[in-house]
C-alpha cells in the first residue's frame, strides 16, 4: 500500500516534464514502466511527493536507425526491443537481453530508459549497453548532453544523471563484423540476474581476435566493463582461449556482491563462466 | 489535491471516478468498478494474480496507478466470461482440474487467453516459459500446462 | 452409476473460473472501517510509549487502538500446552496487540480509518518509543544459560523436551558393524498461499451479533475462540468462510490480527476489515520446518539398521495460539517412519526464539522425519556400496508386522511399502534411467536419480484441542427430491466438497447433479473442525457416508411400502428406487420425499417424519487414554508414497533441471483420482520449492530479510516438470470409505527425493548433502568444498 499522498502529472511534452522536474527537485520521481517504482512505493521504500508520468510524452518512443547508429527512445518497452527486427539485426545481444527481463507482463510495461536510470546492479541492459559503447542523450530545461554508458553507472541505483535531467534516447553505434551474445544466470524464472555477461567479439579473416569486449552484470554494485582486446588481440580462437577469457574476467572482479542468493566468491566465478559461455556462443 | 479523475473502459463499459492518486489499478478494478475477479497477491509485481489486459497487452495491475488507465481499454476475467457459463479455455481448465483454490486463476486465464490469441506455435516447455509470470501455489502447474497444450493442439499449434 | 472412484470435475469450479468466487477481501459491508497494523520494528522490545497525535490528524482516521485497549482480551488457545507440562511445556498468554514485542512485525497498534489509504498513511505516522532488548535468534545459542530470555517468566528458552525411546539402543550399538554420525538441517520456510489473510468483522449493534468473514480453515473453532476471547455468547457469532485462496494449514486460527479485527468491530460497533499485505504474510503469517537433527545410526554389513539415536533441536519462534509448535512433536513420534528399527533413543528440544511463531504448514513435521530417514538410508547405501532401493527393501516394515506400533504414540495400521516402491520403480523405468545416467556420465554430464519413501500420517488427533478426528454432516432431502449437504469440513479449493458429493451420491443413491454441498458457515453447518491433516475425507467423508446410508435405508423402507415389497428387495440407482429384477416397478427420490412430507400417516407411516439426518463420525482407532504400558495413538491414518526423480546438474553454475518425477501414492481408497493427483502435483511442487529455493532468513538482530517473492521465490511453471502419478490402494481398516486422506502427500517426500537425486548426480565428486535449500550457489559451494578435501 502506498501510504504517502502524492500529486500526479502527465506532461505531454518533454519541456513540460522537465519544467515540473526542475520545480520539485528530488521530491519528484519519473514514472515510466513503473515495474520498479510502483512496487517500491507499495513497499514504502520510496515515498515521492510528486509523480511525473512520462508515458504520454511525445518523442520518447520509437526505434529507428541512421547510417551510424541505432536510436531507441527512452520509453520503448522491453517487449518491443525483444521483438524488433531492427535491433536483432544490428545488435542481437540487446534483443536477447530484453527478452530475459522479468516475465512477459513486465516486458509489456518496463522501459529501457527506466531500467537504465534505476541502475539496479542486476539489470540486464547495463552490461550490454556498456559493451556496445552506447551513448545516452540526457536533457534538462537548459541543455542536452551525451553520456557514455561506460561512464554512466556510478554505484548501485546511482547514475551520472543530475537533478532535473531526463534520459531521452539510447544510441548504439553500428559495428560491422562483430558478433555478440548475452548470458544470464538467474536462480528463479523472472528473477534478477545473479550474474550476467555480455560479450562482443570481432574476428579477422584468419579467425583471429581483433576485438573483445566483455560486460559483467549482477556481480558488482555497478556493471563491470572489460576491454580484453589488449590481452587477446591476434589470438586464434580455440578452447584454451575461451578458458583464458574466463580466467581473465574472474581475476578482474574486485568487489563482488554477497547476499542471500549467493556470496561474492560464487558471483566472481560465475562472471568468468558466463563470459566464457557468451564468448563461445559468439563464435557459433 | 492528491486526487485525479479517472475515465477508463473495463470490459467495454466506461467507468468514471475521482480517486486518490495512491489507488492502484487493481484497486480501481476491484473497489470502484466492483469487479473482484482480479485478485491481489503481492503488490510487488511478482505473483501475477492481478494480471489484466490493458490496450491489448497483459499487465500486472498492481504495478500501475489507477490514474494511468485514463483513456485505456481494460479486459478482466469477467470480460472473458458470461455469467457462470464456461468459455473453451475455462471449460478445458475445468475438465483438467487446472484450478484448485482459484486465486491465481483469473490472472492465469487472462494470460492464456492472450497467448492463444497470438496464434504462435509453442511446445510444452515454451508454454511453461510464457506462464512463468503467473504464480500458482496449489496445482504445481501440471494441469494448467496440460490444458494449454490441449487448447493449442486443437488449433494445430502445439509443437 | 458409481461415483466413488471417478474423476468428477469440481462442482465449485464455475464461480472461480469466471471470476465470481468471493474471497474475504472481496467483501466490504457498508460503513466498513479499514484496519492497518503498526508493527514492531525490532525482534525483541518493550513498547514504552506510542504517540498517535500525527496519525490522528490524517483525514478519515477514526481511532487508533493500542495494547492497553486489548488488555482484557487474552487470546483463547485452541491447543493448550498443558498436556505437555510433563515435558516442560509452559504457558505463554498472547494478546492481540503486544506491549512487549517478541518478533519483528508483531502488531503493537491498530489504525481504523474510512479508507485503506488513510489507514496506511496514519500507521506510517504513529511514533513508537522502544526499549530494544537483545534478540534470541539461534536455538542452540538460546539454550545456553546466559542467553537472553524470550519469556521473562520462564526459567529458560526451552519450551518442550520430549523423549521417544524404544528397545535397547545401547545394546544395538554395541553389536553394530558400522556407525555413522552426522546431522541434517532443514531450513525455516513456509507456505505463502497466494491469497493473503483477510478478515471482515461485521458487527450489528442492534442485535449485538457479529458476522466474521475469514480466510480460515476452521470456521467453528474460530467461532469458539472469538466467543471466549471477546466474552460474547457463541450463538451471537457467525463465522463465514468464503472462497479461500489456499490454506495449507497456515490459516488455522488464531492470529493476533484475526482476534483484533473482531474486537475492534465490537468496540466500534461497525464493520472492520483487514487484508494482509504479502510482507505481513512473510513476517507474521506463521512459519514452519526449521529443525536440526543430530544423529547416530548403527547398522550391519547387510545394511540393516540396528539402532538409532537422534537429538532434534527445533526453533519454534515465539508462541502463538496457532498449533505450529506441534510440528516437531509430530516429527518425533513418527520416527523411524516406514523402517523396522526397534532400538532407538530420540530427544526433542523445542526452543523459543524471537522469530515469527510457527503455524501448521502442510507436512506438519512429517517431512522432517522423512528427510532424516531418507538421508540415513542413502548414507548407508553409499557406505556399503549397495543400491539405495535395496537398502530400503531390507529395512521396510514387512506386511506381516501390521498393525505395527513404532513408538509410544503411534501405531501404523497398514502398509504395502515394498509393493509401492516396486510399482514406482517400474513406473519410473528405474533400470532404463540408471543406464541413461551412466551414458550421460560418459559424455561429461551429471545426471542423478533420487529416491525417497514417504510416510504421511494423517488424521491427527491431539487431546484437548480442536485438532481431532471427528466431523459432521447434515443431509437434508427436500420434498422435491433435491439433496442439500451441510458439512463441518472446509475446502480451500482442492475439491473436498466434490468428494463429499460423490460419496453422498453413491451411498444415498441419488444423482450427483441433485446434490448441493455447503460448507464454511457456522450457522448452517454442524460443528466440525474444518480442513487439515487429510481429515476432510477421513472424517468428513466418513460422516457423509454413514449419514447417506442411514437416509438411504429410511427411503428404502418408504419405497418398499410404496412398491409393496420388502426393503431388502429394493435396489437404488441414480435417484431411482426399484424392486430387484423389475426395473419398471420403481419410484423416484421425489416420489419418496413427497410421501414422507405429505403422507406421513399412511404411505410413510412406518418411519419418522422428515428426511434429514445429522451424523457425527469419530475415528475408531484414536486412543487418548494411555493403555497399561502408557501407550497412546495420536494419528489415525497412514498413507504413504514412493518418490523417484531424475535431475541434471550444471556443475559449473550449480543450476539444475528436473528431468523426470514419479510418485506412486497409497492413500487407500481413491474417491476422486483427479483430486488426488492435483494434491500430489501441488504438494510435490511445494516440496521442490522447499528443497531448492525457499528460505526465511533472519539477521543476527532478528530482522526478517526475506519479505517479498523477490527474496523468497516460490516455484514458477518453469521450475516444476510434468509429474507422473501412480496409485496403489491399501484401504484404511478404520474409515467406512476406505480412504486414508491425501492432503499432505507429496510435500513430505519431495525434498528428500530431490536431495537424493542431486547428491547422486554429484556423488563421484565426493559431495554429500545433508541440508536444504539447495540454491545453485550452495550446490556450487558443496562441489568446491568436496574438491578441496
């Protein structure tokens, strides 16, 4: 039960939304999919005085591509991303990650913008967007700026968003010749990732590694981005390389989360196992 | 002041009320529209007992504020039913003992109705995957999956 | 037409399938006040003062009650610890609101408001001044002399110390070829029915009458409890059990909130309603399991157990009027389950701690007994290198030993354990799967086969309580030949009312469609004890059968008079009474009924007026007066089952998949196979949840860390495989229907079966599993630890 009364706004334009946000500062919360916010309000974990529902704001939806990038509006729902031919063509691991979020009902409402801004350490998009080198367009009443996904996540539930800022689009650079895969380890269907791994790899014509990027989610308080290219460039792909990827990833997990589900030692090991599995899937 | 006007269509009928902003959609459906078939099991969006159709998609009505339903079309289990007569999905559940206490059943029926309407071929494992957003504590899901398999088979959609 | 034994679809289905079934939360009388409880933030604290100033300013708040308002209302206890006084049991009076909190979440204030939002808002504004006390959280720490005490007037935290001994265990150990010493640990978990508790107390000030709608499993006992607690005549209280969204024993009364709502209504002279939130269900809805067994088992080279010593430490939390603390006792009195072990020494220590009290969760302690014995059997098999099924065949109580007294408190009436296990192995295709396992191992896959034999004592019968084996039915045949059956048992949706209807149809000789069954209304139904312990069919079904036969004989007499034949020559079928051999020469139930109601002085002159009977049935084999040896019999029915399953473990992550699950269940005569199978599916699913993912975790300060389905997951459709069910019928010698009850079958053996399978899959890695739950991280850890040894 939500115990604290609140005022509710449904702005129709971004300008309206930003103005309301500026006016009420941190007493206001944005409502997008509501799949995290409303349960948290029901549990009494957050009690905002003002709710700004941005589901009707023009210009925040839609998936489109340009010659260089895939551009996804902040309030695009997970099920749209999961079933989009465009996304699957350009960056399959994003579509894969979206299809793993929660359950079918959650995917009908939850949004990419909401998930990214909530920054739950176990959210499926986070490692994927970092590996993909996504850029977030962020606006307030005065200006817009671009923030790299690799610099956006500061801590659990903490991002680089400043007061009064709204994430408006997620922009993913197109890359040719890469393959990508996303592996999620959840203990219960529809649950958060206990650990997850997003991998992007590019091979040259001789099946040697040219680029290797790994993103780990659910293991530390924020996603861990690892550019493994320096250690693996020029290597021919084979079983031992996969095992080295695993070892390399595991060794770089510094501060894994321990909770009721699993302790840090397990999460650290799983980061490596999932990275290896995602890597092997990239190779086909 | 902390209240909003809600105008929404549920099962084809329009409901208008000024409600506390804190009212969840599931509470609007139950307390304002008087349609108590939609049940509340957790209020954290985990159990799916409150599943309804909103603008053609299944949603957990405990994760939506009532005021968010302004201008929307909602279907609840009552909208799939005709008094106590059983439609083909309900009749299949009845014959296969797929409902015990009945608390998860309305949400389950909405989800099954939605899945069948997509006309997508599914295997038993895929059925299990698609139903995983609706928890049941009584049946162990065995007869629910059996019922959905039967319904798909009838349409030639069981993989 | 025979009805008993047929898979008749549930007669209670149409309302629940169409969204028309009314549950307690769906009922809101006019002028209802909504209640919201303020709950203790601490596990152990004295409530020094409560300030309600800010809270009262919320618009719509009518009154805020505190412990002071309830000081004259100690909650009546439906099961008193008095019979256990010789074992140290002490009293603990419970009040609806606590002035000293003994577990986190215990209710300490109650807000009554015109809307539930106002109530919740006001509750969040109530200010409480606590004197925080040290919390007792570990039962073994709680037993130490310097431990803080949960109850000040007790001399320790030991609630009950119960011994159970048989034969000469020391002599048995002296001649053993092998002795294993080990322990098992079963975590604290609970049922979490999908419908949270809900109560609506509708008080009518004009007549001083209370109508109490409750999501409950025992309407009549609840009425008695409310009458005694409120000081109201029982005849002024009506309890109505509407549709219930699952009970599993956890809705056996009485909860503090249950009584508080009734008292508040009588104080406010209006209707008061409370619906629990899921977090409240986790914190205060009653817990279960949480036992540690330290054991020693002595056996010979052939694998026959010679003797057993067990020390059970059970953490019962604080105490409630709910019967949860009976569970470890039930564990104790049913050891050594299905095995012929005639030398043992068992000691049970029930310890109170600052945790939510226990309530009766399906299984009621029998699952812990099963887990212990099944782990022991697997350990023995492993030690000696013999097949796990073989070990069980060697140790089963043989058919010729029945009836078999296995403890001072328990006589097993009948059983065909070897037959049932063999049937299960055939149905599972045991040899085929052992081959599959070996092939998989060659391919580097870890497949395991699990096996468990479950003894599921039902028909619980506890002296001086409302947990007994008697029940009642009132059958009325109307002049137009329709039958109304009022039963004292209740059904939270698993179809007991359908089984009752089938029994009546078959024995009364009427069509199923002409029968209506009513339950859950204390004004309409005869005093009965609701549903738990499989009793709906054991006691309720038996009463229905005997009542039906009595009425049938009366109708036969009237038919005989109408047909000018003798009653012995009358046959009955589907509402038609006819002379044997002359099917054209007959009368319908309607004809007979009209004769009784309209012609009692001529056609029906030889029978009493009316066509109605009230019948109580009492299980004949309960024995509460000790015999010359001091022995009693507290459970009256002994269904049992064999479980087999196959799992595959991903050793890199610890995740597992259940590949196959088979159960062969012996619940005596099956009234409705669909109901039986449904019960088994659900019970096994709950058992799997307990084995793999459910755990109520308390911090060292007594804070409950698992209060949502995110932290405490229950199985989804992806977690439960198809479950294959087989039957075996060894009828009960004591119920007229031959039925043994099936409510707790499945859940008792499933955890042991799953653990057996996972251990089997990882055996060659040196893994031994003696505890649950087995989250993937736990399995991974066990593999690592085994590898490091």
